[in-house]
């Protein structure tokens, strides 16, 4: 056993710890990206469902177009608000 063996082991452990920390940082970035992507997809699905329901409602009762339009715009704004909040949280977290 030489004197340098203990020192090399410490250096190797330090390098391994640095590699683990870098991997964890990369995983955190991927997690933030996935969260933002899922929130964006959810908002897109929500806006699509609101638009579909509004079009169906106007088809059934054309006289209620104004009320349906107002309610659907509010619903779409709320769905997009969730995506915007996820976007902001992704930047705050990351």
C-alpha cells in the first residue's frame, strides 16, 4: 500500500460526488420542463374542451350565443391562467 492510495480514493470520492450533484441538477431541470409541458398540454386540452362545448351549445340554442360566448371566454382564460402560473413557477423553481 502506498501513501498515494488514500489520496486518490478521496479524489475519486469527490469526483463521484460532483458527478452525482451534476446529475441531480440535470434531473431537476428535466422535471421542471416536464411539469411545464404537462401544464401546457392540460391548458390546451381545457381550451379545446371549452371551445367544443361552446360550439355544441350554440348549435343547440343559437339565441344564447352572447351568454355562451362570455362564459366560454372566461373558461378559456382560466385554463390559460393555469398554464401561465405553471410557466412562472417553472422559472421560479429553476
